[in-house]
């Protein structure tokens, strides 16, 4: 967007005009939310009552449908409750088992626990860091009813195989695409399809640090009219339009506030620029660190993937993180394997998940917000090279 580009160049100009060395004053956060004048005006108009009657949620849902190609989209509370809502819509029952990758944000398995389902953790593939179907096969039991596939950081495995696996084993497929807005999978038949649209239901989170944000919020997508209807009933107290206090079904209040939906409408206009920028950023980090063999990148096809976080894998990430902190650079560690987290570990004593364990001990997220300037990226690259004593 024009305003975002203007912001970037002003920021660089400010840094330069200050005549400081970049490290003298710079603090580079790992992530930042980014709202502009357009969002401020939309919220102000909303609060002044100037936007009465505008179908805010429907506009946001249309924006999601347009980008993802999904037939239906429903705004909802956040990317955790949305997953629970999907499981409820598919009528999973307490005790049913759901395959979940061992490497994901804790919300994925937690969304199952909330309603008494059993998340069954599965190791990941080293090429994509997504759920490994071979390991999934070993985890199947007669109670397995669904798979939650997480295209982590916008990357996915072979979605044709994921869909075929679920079909073969009569499993519902829910895609937790919280980190995959702007990312696609291109199968063998040369067309690309947005991640989150391969299964029964897909979920996108719009929390504060996502590529675009509604501060908190999520959207569920589906191509099934039946699931769409159920998702809508669940979100609005089971109302079917017969009157505000007539409830033909059981339901909750999972509604997204109109003011947040409006934020989403404005933010979506900025998505194409931000997708482009995230890809440029990832490419700049990768090129800049090409001569630093200590830093591993996951193979990433930028023609289909919009990396949400700039992820690198190194020995002893804590030491690198401490060094970067001194250089004014914040980082964040990769997710610990879910099976090592307090709530889950009692069920996995003595079990090993070699790939998720290996990547958890090596992963580091570098600054990743789309405001990051090229100068800041080069500063981070320089700081990493300094740590490994590689000449710039
Ligand atoms: C993979 C994944 N699933 C679910 C969530 C939860 O989304 P929310 O924070 O909107 O509840 C996140 C949040 O980052 C996530 O990364």
C-alpha cells in the first residue's frame, strides 16, 4: 500500500538523517502489529455511527473468500475457538481422537481438549515441518475421527496426499491455517490452491501479529453448505432467523465484533503488498546468509509460500539470541514440542518425536513484521555473521 511504502522510506530516511550507527538507538522487535490511517478512520467512523447499516462482517468474509477461493467464510472470535467451533460443527464427540502435529502453537491441541476430544500428537516431516503422514498412519486407532493439519509458517506437505489419507481413513480434515494466509499449495496438476481450502473446514487467525490483523479474530472457511450452516448456528446462539429469542439449535456466542471486521476489511487491502514484502524479506535473509553455513533455512518456494515468520535453524539458538539482543535485535524461540508441554507430557512419557524435538532445539524466529526495512534486515544479517565470525 502507498501509505506503507511511504512509511518505509520515511523510516529509512529518519535512520539515515540521524547519522547514528544503527545499533546506537535501534531496537528491532520480533513482531509488531501494523495499523494505519485507514484503520483509524474506519474505527472512528464506526464509533461516530457513520457506518450504520454497513455489513461489516459480510464485507470481511467476502475479502477472505476472494483471496482464498473458498465458497463460504464466517467471521468468529479467534483462531483457537474457531478450531473448537469446527470440531463441534463436524459433530465430534468426547473421547474421539484427532491427529495433531507435535510442532504447532499450543492452541491447536488445546482446541480439542476444550470439548473433551483427545489430540493425538504426530511427529513432523523435516522438509516442511508439517505433520508426517507415515507417523499419522501409526497413530490411527478406531477412535480417530479427524486430522488437524497445520501448514506451519505458510508451508505445507503434499496436500493431495493429505486429502487422500483422510479420505482413505474416513477422517475429517480441518486445516489450522492460522499462519498460512497468502500461501498456496501447487499440486502436480499445475494450479495453485490456497492453503486452508483443502479439507472440510479451514481456519485463519487474525490475532495481533498475523500478516494482517483484527487485533483478535478468525475466519472459518469451507466449501460445504452443510458445515457453513452449522458454523453459523454455533456462532449465533443457534438462531435460525425466526426471531432474536427463538433458538432451534444449541449455540454459543462466537461472533466477531463489527468494529474488528471493519479493521479486517481495511487490513485486507494491504495484504498483496505485505505478501510481497514478506517474500522479499525472506529472500533477503536467505541470500544474505548464504555464505553462513551454520544457519539452516527450510526449503521455501516463494511462488506459493508467504512466510509469516523469518525462521532459521541453528545449533544453540539461545547463544545466538543473546548475541542478537545485544545488537538490538529481538528474537523468539521455535515452539517446544507439544508433547513436552505440562498439560500433555504425562501421556507421552518415554515416547520420542525425533523431528519435532530436533527442530524445536534449533529454531529461532528473527524479526518478521512487514515494517522491517532493508537496512534493519542487513543489520540483523551482519549481526548473525559477526556471531559466526563470517566476513560480510
Ligand atoms: C498454528 C496456530 N493455530 C492457532 C493459533 C491461535 O490463534 P488465536 O491466537 O487467534 O487464538 C495460532 C496463533 O498464533 C497459531 O499460530
